[in-house]
C-alpha cells in the first residue's frame, strides 16, 4: 500500500523495533506538544495560546516535563499569568464557600471550592493539544491493519504492545474493523502478545540469573535492558528515558 502523509507516523512507530509502537507514537506526540508549549517557537508568547494555558494549566506530569525542558523564562511567564488567574478565581470561590455536609442517608458532595480545584487540576494544555491527534493515530492504525497486508505482517512479526495499549486496541477494534478482520486482529494480537510476553519473561529471568556467581562470565544475551523493557510491557511508557529537552 502506498504510504500517505497521515500514515507515516504510525508506520514509523511500527517499524521502530519498540516494545510498544503505540507508546512510541504517543511519546513523539507528547514531545511535539511540549515543544509547542515551551519550545523555540515561543507559542506561549501568543495571546490566544497564553489565554488557553492561563485557563487550563498543566497536569502534574507535564508540569514536570516542562520544568525539565529547561526554558526557565518561558516557564516563569506561563506560570506567572496562570497562577494570577487561578488565584483570582479561587479567591472568588472561597468568598462564597459553603460546606456540604453528609447526612445519615446522604453522602456529601463537593463544595464549590473543592469543585473548582478538581476542575482546574483535571485540565492540561499539553494533554488536550495531542489528544485529538492521538485519536487519529489509533484510527489510522486500524485503517492500515484492515487495508495493508505489509502492515499486518509487521504487527504479526513485531514485539507486540504494552498491556495498557493492548487493552485500548481491544476496546477500539470492534468499532474500527470489519467483523472478519476483527477476528483476525484478536487472534494475531493474542499470538503476538503471548510470544513477546514469553520473551520478556525470559529476558528478565536471565537478568536475575546473571547475578549468580556461576553465571558471572556468561553472556547477558538480550537482558541488559530487561528492567525498563519489562516495566514498559507491563505499564507502558519509557522508564529509562531522561528529561526531554527538545533534542
């Protein structure tokens, strides 16, 4: 199948020899979003972008990644106006605070102050920035699986997926694939996952065995990076990644 512009990121991720191509695609998207928020393009200096960052802020994970990025002035500018807005809005809520009490037969809800904090901390400019593109990536993944035999072969011969993304793909597949292809996908996915879970288990087990005296001079085989790969397989993400600094 001839490659198109929108299929390139997914094809690249599947060809990356990664423990999970969906993790790979998502990391690229997240890094692009961090670049957009705090990188050399200085989008935070644009009034419409600043208005959104003031309103949404960032989740804990992305505050950390932005801090690690290293643009101290950019971070300070974003934070200064965001906290100004958040503080002003919170003071209004605190001025009209009323506790919500629990009765014998009723469970207390949230006060206006708790609700405001809950809504504010549940927003993130970076998450929202890449969320829609990520959804399109998942749709493209299934489009390629349905229509591209070479792509299906890459999946069958690949390293599988992390467990969270395995679950996500199983959840999305019924609405994305034809009935016949859905059965094929589930069968392929389970075979690939079984084979690669065995591989990961073998690698991490050999890593442990290497610490025994009688194995100290034996080859590490494929186990040197077994810890981060096993973590990724179980939970997703890249535990061995250092801070992203735009490079």
